[in-house]
């Protein structure tokens, strides 16, 4: 899969321009709500549970990208799911299964359970309980079919412990604690084989931002989130960028700003504000490289949803359908047909390590020819770097 990248600066020298667009989508079914959970299965976005004006819910709905419409789905726990109503839960999807865990219910302030949804049978099954303390307002992200869940608020207060869940073995394992302070209402996402956690509330609102490396089970502090310190934001990752949007600041203002983080440069840039009203407790899911963001609370419960997409116009030399490496997958070498003037290539592993020195890259009349120098295999990202603009594009190659 490939994604467009854009420089912070706009240069018209090559007729490249970028803009970001918010477009209204169909409102979420059911009563307006906040602190719901989401995941993606079979190309559809699911929203589940949350808090509305009458209390915590367990109802689930699915959104069709092509129909721009919502359908009713099986509530959490199915027919026997009474008592599983909740909000402020954590959710994720792996191998075409949806998962929801933790959270807060009407009479239960802290859940510890984990549930799996099968879209083929439209049924729920309970899985192994979270092995940390029961809690709410935690974060989650997924790396290489493993879910990572942690931070949040439990009976003793703020937490920073982290755990990973393997759905194949249905087992939890504790990993190293989050690198920042214990907190609730932070955000988390993954890009480039690494996880990220930032913002939140540890008694005061935060704007720090941390990267998790699963290969070394270690945390590294990255460039701080440049927006106002906040809690209850929503975040998502579309490699090589991550986004943090909305939330509530120290003055109880409901924000609507959107910020983009660049994986390669460790920098932030502000993008167009959310098209709806500012809020906290919103949710999102990604379909076809487009973020769908909605629900939340700003004094009123919300059910509106907007899609966010960065669009670009490229001249013929940078037409997206001409920048695919081939053959793909490749055994020893591959080619890229592109006007290579003013361009250089850099190659990264799926976990974000620079691997350019492991390849011989030659400019040709048609573009680039790339030869593998060492015994390597796996998925790699190719960054196309312009002499003036920096990284303007990435594509993916599988090495056999």
C-alpha cells in the first residue's frame, strides 16, 4: 500500500500542491454519544458502546465506505450481554476480528474483560481477561498483529503499566511501562512498526509524545505535541504520518485543531481544523486511507461524522500510478519508472530502520534500478526525496 507525503513548505517549481479536506459523512446511528470505541473489519468501520444522555451503551453499528450509511450490528456480548454496557474502553482489530476491553460501566467503574467479535458469524466471545488492573481511559495500538494496551485510570489512580495481547495464543504479557508519567485520556496509534502515546491527564494536562519500539521493548521521547496541552483527544496513524485532533484543554475549551506528525522528520505541522464543533471523547477509524472522525461531547453529545483526506495534484513526472516498484514482490532487484531528476531514494524497514546501504541504487533513463546487496526479506518502504522539497512520496516493496 502506498501513501502520499508532503513537505511543510509549498514549492510551485514542480506544480505540486497539497490540501487537506474535511467532508461531512452520514451521522452515526443511535443516540449521540461520547467515549465510544471503534475498529475496522472487512473494509467497514465499526463503532460500539459509549455514553449517551441516558447512560452507558453496548450497541454496535457498522459504516459502509461505499454506501456512506450505517447498519445495526450485534451488541457487545450478544443476547446475553446485559451488564456489558460501557464507555472509555479500548479497542482494536487483528486478523479480521474486532476487540474491545476495559472501560467504565453504569455500576462497574472499572472493567477488566476482553471480548472478540467475529464478523462472519456476527457473534461475540469472551477472551482472556486483561492481566493488569481493571481500568478505564487506557490507550491501545497494534503492531504486527499484536495489540498493546496500557495507561489509564484504576481504583488506585493513574497508571502507566503496559501489556501486549497475542490473539493467536489468547494471552497477555506485561511489557515495560510507558516512558512518560502515569495518566488517563491519552491517545495512541502506530506507524512504521512502532507505537506512539501522547497528551493526556496525570493530574495536569500533558503534551509530551513517546515512541515505543517493540524489538527492544523500549520507549523514546519524541518531539512534543505543539498544540495546547489536552486530554480526551482522538488520534490515528496513516504511515508515514500520525494525527492528533480535538480534545479538552486546561481552560475546559473543546478544541477542534488537527496536528500531523511526520515519522521520518520527527516534526509536527498544523492542518485544517475539524469541520464540526470542537469536542472531546471523539472516535475515529480508517477506511481506504481516509480517516472518519465523529461523536464526542462538548456540553452536548454528538453524532456527526466527517472524513479527512489529504489530496494532491502532481504533474506527470510524479503521477502516483507511475511510481510503483516492479516486480513486487521482488527477489533480488526491482525498477521504478519515474523522472529521477532531483530525486533520491531512501529505503526503510517496516520497523522504521534506515536500510538504504543494503541496496545498490542506480539512476537510469527510465528512473531507478535497485539491487539487493544482502540477504534480506520482508516489507520495506521507499521514500522519494526531492532536493528541495524533502520526502514527497512513499511506496512499499516486498523482498522475498
